[in-house]
C-alpha cells in the first residue's frame, strides 16, 4: 500500500477541505516585480514541492526527484535570465503532480493520474472537494497573480514580452532527445522565430523549432491565456534537463538565453518601428 494517501472521510470534512496549512509556502514565488525591462519570465513547473497533506502522492522518492514532478533546472536558469534582463520572475511553488499550472483545469491531465508511464496513486479517484482545493489553492492564485501583474503593466503603458521557461527530459520513453533546447509557440511565431534565429547563431547548438512538442490550447495554458489572448510577444523555451544539473550549465544557458532574448527584442522592436 502506498503511504500517505489523502482521503476525505466525512461529508462535513470534505466541505471544508483545505490543501495547504498556514505554515506552508505560498503557491506563487515572485522576484523583482519592480524591475524595469520589457520582459516577464514565468516558470510553471519550477518546484517539486508537494503539500504536506498529500504526503508523497503514493510515489517512491526517486520519482519525486524526476522530471515528472518538475522541470529540473528551469527555475535556476530563469532566475539568472531575469536578473540579467532586469525582468520580474513569477514561478509556481508546487509540483505539477499536484495540479499542472500549464494546463487548462478542464483537461483530464490537469491533475495527472499517470506521469510518463508510472501511475500516481494519490491523484486517483479524487472527490470534487479535493479537485476544487487544488485549483483554488495552487492553480488560481498563480494565474490570478500573473493576470494582475499583466493588467498593472498594461495600465502603466508598459510593454511585456512573456518568456515561459521550461526544461525537458533528455530520455523520453526510452528515446534519447538529440536537441539541446527548443523554442515553442502556438499561433504567433513572431517573437519566438527571432529568438530561434538568435540561438541558432551558435553553430554547434541544436535548437529545435516547435519540437518535440508545440504549444496548444489542450496542452498549455500560460502562453495561450496570458500572451496570445493579450497579443503580447512571447516565447516558450525548453532546455534539456541533463544540461542543467550543474551550476555551470545553468549559468551558461542563462547567459545564452538572455543574449538571445535581448537581441530578439531589438529585432522585434526594430521591425515594428
Ligand atoms: Zn515544463
């Protein structure tokens, strides 16, 4: 039997079900709201933290370290990129195994019951109160925070280039991924295409164009809802996680991405002028 599976025992307990205790971290991590550049960096899968109430979701510790729980190295890279660009950073503080903050809550995999190929016992047969609490306490505060920040910037007449930082596993279902990184987008390639051009200036770097997956309304939330709906220039960046295990790799990638973003911004604004 997996340990620590959360169950609502009575109807009364179910109605006041709360996920996070008062002493647990807030769901949103924000750094540098006052920073001045046009960029906003977001990290949907920044953390592998699980609310105490959910225990280990019935998973072995080894699985909770893996990419199914979080985007390894993505927050570290994003922090450096945001500092380098003088941009605010907003990140989700809980694992995507609790609720995936880059997925519409209406989609079945919002609270995944399977991660790659392993079943997630603590996410199976949840009742409506448990599902509602994950959305109310983890998903909604994060996206409400982003919405408010973007509203504030718009009201102040400040442009925003939205950068969504992720990392991907280097071996997926037994197949090794050859690309080092990828630039992803959905309906609007304008800014992402420029970032791709800038990253491809390094001849030895293999940067994929909208592969191994792409942004869509079914598989994503942050870019469609916060960038596309507002018409903001944006890009989603994936880096292979095995390149980000050490500080040196994180710094190298952050420097590379910050340069590409800055040059792409200049090209974008130049083209628009
Ligand atoms: Zn991710």
